[in-house]
C-alpha cells in the first residue's frame, strides 16, 4: 500500500528564512520543528517553526518530486506561491487535523 506525502514550507517569526521539506506525516513533522526535536538542524538554528505552505500528494514520490522542483525555484517565486494561498503568512499548523 502506498502512503501519501506532503511538501511544506516553514519560516521563522520574521519570515526571513524559508525551509522546504517533505514528509508522510505533516502534523507530526511540524511538531518536531516547533519542539526543535533535532537541535542541530537548519530549522532549529534559524527558528523555523511557522507552517506557511503545504501541498498534499497521493504518493511520497510525487511529494519528493515537488520538493526538488521548489528547491530549485528563486526566492521570489516561493514567496509568490506562499502569497497565493496564505497572503498573511499565518501559521497553518492550527488548520491541520
């Protein structure tokens, strides 16, 4: 049985850093970021814990493909994508079920 996946972008309090990741369990993964489960990680170092964008896919492979695509984008394009679905850059974590 294939398991779906999710690509996501998180940022810090001042929205100056954008981190792109992929996971099969978005809720659990964002909790790990918020709690700095990996204290030496990029997201812990730059205090990235605000979920500003996510997109779900039917397979993890599709999510990984989108992650690779987004990581090659210019910062301006990433900002435009976030603004298209979350113009106030609110933390979308509370919208997760």
